[in-house]
């Protein structure tokens, strides 16, 4: 079992940048993949960035070239970050950190609002 705590998010103007972070504790050795989902108002939750352990990152077409996902381990914690550049109003959503072991886990969600 793992526990996820997100940080970051907020309000930014179009064209700006934000960085989201997620600290993962617990059985981090069981992690197979990490990444980020987002859910805009009235829409379904979608996977936008993911790293499978030992492999390269994958991105949704809507964020490729603007967002970068990265992973690091330190002090018995695993971290997954999402660097978001060139933000657009359509990026406004609640962003959820995601970890896959035998089960899927999500963070509490953090609001990102991009004003035009």
C-alpha cells in the first residue's frame, strides 16, 4: 500500500508555468508506474502523463511538448513531478497524482486554473 500527498497548483495566466509535486510513501518498491491525471469540469478524468518503471515517459497529445513528468526517489519516498509550461485556459482542471502497483492510487487532487 502507498500514500500520496500532492503539492503545487494554483492560478496562473495563459503562457505561464506551474510545477506539481507528489510525495509517495509506503511500499514504493511495488510501484510499476507513476503519473498524472486531470479532470476538467463536466469531463471525464484523463491520463495526461505517465512513467512506467524502467521506461520512458508518455504524454497525452494535448500536453505533449509543454508538460514534463519526472520521477525521483529520496529518503524512503518516491516523488513524481509535473512541470507545466505554456499553459492554456483549456488546461484548467483538478490534477491528480497517480501511482500503479497491483492497484491504482490517486492523490487528493489540486486545482490548476489558467486565466486568459
